[in-house]
C-alpha cells in the first residue's frame, strides 16, 4: 500500500477535528453518566459509602490520553450528570464540594501522571508505577479529601476524609489502570491477534469470573464463610501477570474489584453483612493490598520484556552490520571455542557455519601455520590480551591466502570476560609485495657485496701490477744507475748527477709503492693483519702526529682474507675519522682474539660526536663501515658522546660470514 | 780464494738478472730461483753461504721460507731484499732470523755491504729504515707495563662496570655495544689477568683502585 493511498484512507476515516472531539466528548459524557448512576446504585449501607467511585477514574484515564486543551470539554461532560442531579436537588453545599474536590483531584493526578509517570506507559516499569501510585493514588485523593470532607458534619470530618480518600484511591488503583492500559494497547497492539492467546485471555477471564462469583457472590454462609477464600483469585492474577503483563493484571484486578464490590453490595461473600463502615474499609484495603504487588510484578515483567526486545534488536543490528561489513568477523566464547562467523568469512572459506564453529575453523589454516597460530591465539586468550596475527587461510577455491586476524577480548556489561571478537582482512597482496621487497633488498645487498668484492679484487690486481712491475723496473733502473755511480772512471759532476737521478728514481719508486699500498695493502697478504695494522698505525702516527697505542693480543692465524681486509679498512677509516674530527693527540687501537672471534677497537678521548646526527652525514663513513662489516658477518658498534670520545668496535667471527 | 756462494731468490726476472750482474764480480751466484718453495728446495740442495731473497714471492713468501730453513737447520745467512720500506717487514724479517734487510733501490752499495757483514756474522739494515726500526723496538720494549696497563682503555671501562656488579648485558647497554662484544671483553679481561671468577675480578679492581669501597 502506497503512503498516498494510506493518507486518503486516513482522511476518509477521520472526521473533521471539532466533530471528532464532539463525538468523543459525548461518548465520555454517556459513559460517565452510566458510571455515575452505577456509583450511586452501589453505595454501601449504612452510610451510603461508595467502595469505588468510578467516574473519577474514567475521567482521569481520558485526561491522561487526550490533549490538555480538550480537558475542559471532557471534564464538563463527565460531571454533567452529577451537576444535573445536584441542580435537581437545589445545589446542596456538599454536592458542590464533591464536584470541586473531584475536579481538583483528577486534574492534579492527570498532570502528575503525564509529567512523572510516563502517561500511558505508567505500568510498563516499576519507576513509572511508583510515580503513578504516588501522584494519582495517594497525592490526588489525599489533598482533595480535605476539601470533600467538609461535606460531612464537623464531628465526622475525618470519617468523611477517610471515606473519600479510600474510595478514590481504590478507583484510581483498579479502574484507572485497566482503562489506561486498554487505551495504551489500542495504540500499540499488533493488528494480528494470535488465536491461542485470545483463547488464553478468554480462559483467564472466565475462570476469574467463575472464581470471583464463588468467592464474593456466593450466598453468605454467615459466620461459616472462610476468609482465606479471598486468596483464590491470586493464582489466576499471577497467570495473567506472567502471560499478559500490565494489561492482564489490570483487567483481572478490575474484574476482582467489580465482583467483590458487587458481592458486598448484595450482602454476599466475605465482605458481606457490611453493616459497619469497617467492612467497606476492609474491602478497600483488600483491593489495595491485592493490586499493588501484582501491578509491580507486571511492571517488572514488562520492563524485562522490553529490554529483551531491545537486546534482540541490537543483536539483529550487529548481525546485519557484521554480514555486510567488508571484513571477516568471528566471535568466541570464554572457552576459546568459536561461536559465530559472519557471512564474509563463510563466503571466503566456502564452508557452512556448522563446519566452522568450535575449532572447525582451524582446519582452514595452512598446516605450516596452524600450530604457531593456535599457540599465539591460546597465549593471547589466556592473558586476555589483544592479538594480531598473520596466517594463511584456505579460500573456497582452495588457494591459501594470507590474512591478518586481530582479536579483542570482550566482556559483559558487568565486566566478566565472555570471549573474544575478531576481524580479519585478506593481506595476500601486501604480503606478496613484502616478499618481493625483501627479495629485492637481498638482491641489492648481494649485488653490493659482489661489487665491493670485485672492486677489491681489481684494486688488488692493480696494486700487484704496480708493485710487481713498475716498482721493480724502477728499482732495477736505480740499481743500474747505482752501479754506474760506482764506476771509478767517472768525473765528480757526472757521479753527482747520477746520484740525483738515482734519488729521483727512488722517490718515484716509493711514490708508486705508496699508491699501490693505497689501492691494496699487500702487507696484509705478506705479513698478516697484526703487522699490517701495526704498520698502518705507525704510518698514521707519523703522518698525523697523533700517538697511536697499538695492542694486538692472541690473534689467531687463519683469519679469512676478506675479514682481515675488512678489519684493516675499518681501522683505517676509524683512524681517519680520529684525525679529522676528534681533535685529540692519542688514540688506542686494539686487536684481540678469542676462540671464535676477533675484536678490533679504535678508541680516542677526543671530542666525540652525536651518533644520531653523524649517521645521516656521509663524511664519517659509518654506513660504509657497517656495510663492510655485514659482508663478513661482523658487527660494528660505535659509541660516542660529545666531549667523551669515540670508540668503534668490530667483532668479527673467525670463520667469516656464515650464511 | 773461493768466492762466497750466494743464492738469489726473486720472482721478477729483470731484477734477478740485475742483481746477478751486480753480485757476480765478488760472489758466486749458485742459482736463481723465483718462488719460496724453490728457495727452500735449492737452499737444502746447495751448500750456501748467503741467501738473498725477496719477501713478496708467490707460493711461499721469503720470510716463511726463511723460517722453514731455520727450522730445518740450514745455517746459511739470509738477507732480505725488498721494495717495502716498512718497519713491520724489517721486524718480521729479523725475527725470522735474517742477517740483513736491504731496500731494493739502495741495492748496489747496501746489498754488497750487507752480504759482507753477514759473512762476518753481523746484521745489516738499510740506513733508510734502521732508525725507524730501532725506534719501534724501543717503544715496544717490555718492562714498564704493569698488570693493569695490560688492559686496554675499553677493557678497563668494562672491568670497572663488572666490578661494580653489572652483568655483561648491562655493560653492553651502558657502553652501547652488543652483548656479544661485552661478553668478549669480559672473557679477555679474565684471561689477561689470569683469573677465573667475577669475585676475583672484584678483588683485583679494588686492589688496583679501579673501584673503591
């Protein structure tokens, strides 16, 4: 049905406002006329006390359910009969007082119920019910009783006060709730009524009427009547409360009230022989005592039911959210067993929920990941800790995909741990990129190391060439010139120029030798690392006038050539740094061997530097030191603080790089 | 008078030829070899007075060859002739029992002098390097070192921290070195001082006032 159709239908069904109001007011007027007549008819002798004054309760219900601006109309309609009666009687003072007290009382109660007790929802929870009882059942009658009591004689003031108070209170406690809940249900009740429930209601009503008829309307057995019989309706009232909540209880209580009062009026049942006002009071107290706890019970049940509805609604909301989320979601209980998987998870694995529940989901984990995964899960679970783990999960097409699974402990509102909830995303692409990146890093490093090796090899070859060929030839020339010099037949000037030539040859030869040594320290190959370093230290100290204290201790033979060269070059680099930056005149170099390692340290007490800043600045060659060290599987540690000197340590394994 | 018998060992042929020419007038050049192994074999085969050898040679360098000969009881004098104007070479050569250390480019005069000195039982080192060599021996002469100065600066730092009760791990964290390096230092200190336990180490540190109570 389209909204438009509904609107049209609504309009045709609805009469114009004024007419509709008039109809309603008229209806209320008629009902109240009848109820007022019934009220007068059911007064109990000898004081013509009404155990329950119905008109007030009806008007209260109407006022609670209607807009305040219409209240005056309903009030006039409700009191029309009374006022007419009073007019016929010539407006006695008492009658006017009753009208004034009644209107006063009902308006107070109506305002209070709407303001504090939730209006039509006054019976849905204990809080509203307490507010209803306080304003409508106690406050209204209590205050109005002071006005109404003036209707009686002065010496009977408190008697009239009590009569008014109790009859109004009972009416507001039994009749008003029944009407209000009926109105409320009319607004909210489902259009479809289940037949079994309808049958159940009829059964309760019939049984209740039957029992009440037996208890309250049975021809009086005089003194032989059993007072305990009044409890007979109780099981049925409980039944109504449990199954139908406030509506059931309020209607049932109304039935009990009507039956018991009518019985008393006709002089039957336990409250019969109501020759004194005390019997009326006991009847009223019986109704109050019966109503209040049952109404509370119903309110509690209604509240619980509402909460349950709210919960199941939030559950449904969660499910629909989880099933449409772009991630896989699971939940486990406090025993680590999984109790829920959302639709994306099931779509991913292609398995039925029944297969996944409990520990079934773990079957989808890649066999190589399963044990690690379960250990991680159990460990985090026992510690009630958040976890995030990566593993391969079988997709419906049989392919294992890397997923990231994050779990969080969840707890009930009271803080008790109830299990975990987790979500997973497919990270296969990211994982693959990671692997590729790592491989390319590895390749890069491999390439770098091969480049470095190739470079070293080339330098070694060049150095060898220079040393073995050029310098040797120069030396031969020097020797030849020297031999010429020794010829006794030569003149002094020739000898002198020969000597100068030889000196130049020597210098040239030494320069080439130095160049060769810079390219590659062949001393390493000839004498080994210990002597090569000593020589380097000597040269350094001569060149830079920085005293070098060199100590080599138990360095084993057989250090791989790569490692020796690397340590040598790092020492050289570190010494260069000392000369350039340390501003000191002494440096300590140590080379120490142990069973499996060789440790090189270069330390000075110079001005030091800030390590973090130095790393980004290429001049110090820290990165190249580390890169070199990595090639031979050594670790470099550099300790430096401004003003506190620098120590470079390299710990190199004797066996070279283990890969 | 028979000329002293000399063996030449140099892997550079023109150098060997030049040297042969230089020495022939005064000495009998018995053989010319071009690597360390040949040198050892030839020295054992011929009865020689002097061996003139290069240091850098293929298969076995001159110094190693000299050590092998000494160990084998060959009594010939060995004179090294090298391009390396480096004290380290000279020291190593003399430690291997050489009677002379001559730089190649000062060969004509120095080499002949060196051989003559060797034959007289003396040791000759080219003047160009003799000064530095003496200096280096003077620096490393033992005696002035006490126990504690056997330790390097870094080792003394580690020793102090250990004596103060730090574990190797804590030492590593304080000195910003790897735990393995710290462990290495500890082992070295113990063996350098000839002690076994941390308790002894503490005693040592107190005795040498590295830490105070």
